[in-house]
C-alpha cells in the first residue's frame, strides 16, 4: 500500500534518481498521511542499502548522468530488479537519556535521537534482541530493571506516552495483566500492536524455558538467544 503510493507520487512529480518518501501510518485503521518527499538520497538510504544489498547511492548517481535502470548493471543483473529479502531487519533509534537523566524522555516531533542501530536476523525475535544489545545501554534483553517496582497501573499510564523505553514497559506490563485476567492488546488507547505483544511473549517464553518449541539449541539461536 505505502509502496504503491510512493511510486505514484514519484511518477507524478517526475523525479528521477534517489527519493525519500515518508508516511505516517495508523496501524488500526490503515489510514496514512504523507509527511514529506525528499528528491535526494538521505541517511535512511544508507541503512536501506545495507539492509537490502542494493547500492542506492551508486544507482542514483548513474541515473543523474542520464543512464536508465536497464542500462545499469549490479553483479550482471539490471538495476531495475527489486531485492527479495528472506530475513528481518530491525532499526532502533539510540537516545542519550542515559547521559542526560534530567531531560524529558517523551518523544514527539523534536529530534532527540543521536544515532541508530540496525540488526539482521532470521526471525523478528532474533533481529529485535540483536538490536537491543547493539544499543549498548546496559540492557541486552526486553527486560529492564527500571520497571521492577512499578505497579501495573503506573506502567499502563506510562505506555500511553511515546518514550524511549516504552518497549520494555510493554514487555513488563503484559504478563502482569494476563495474570489478572486482562489482556494488554485490549487497550486500544495505548496503541500497542497485537503482533508486537505476541513477539514479546514468545521471547519471554524462550527466556524462561516454558515453551517446548524453543528448547533446542538451534531454535534458541534462531530466536536471538
């Protein structure tokens, strides 16, 4: 859906070469809004090149001098092909709130990230855990000791806001809600994707050794352990 919309925009604007299109997507209704269109190669293009193996900057430079995609070769293959990925790539922003503890960690339109990490894995769980370790914040899992003494109501209130450590609060609050007979996925006002909650549950099940599916060493490695 977003891919088709981006292609229509580029063709309508008659852009040739690198272009960065950004959307805001509502995961519940699938309504989306266009944020911006940048007719240039951006920082995200470097990450996309590493994730897909497609040399975006090199191809864009050749298009700028008049070549077409069919004329540009990438390892004896025309540049008009689209990479097919059989792995999961995760991008996570790195925020400096561990160094600036007095600063507000609520996220909005203001730029607060000082970097980002990218991880590649065979499954979403493996890719996510690799990204958590790469942040180098002293946390190597979806468990954060910050929320050990928090009540469920406090965490649910905290999850409503966009923060740098919201992921850890969701992973911590969900099992407590389930023990009390409630489900975190029922709280639509907190904008928690059910698919994400299921991924966190699978990670916790493997960490505690409760799931027969993840007891072998090979399966454990495939899920980031």
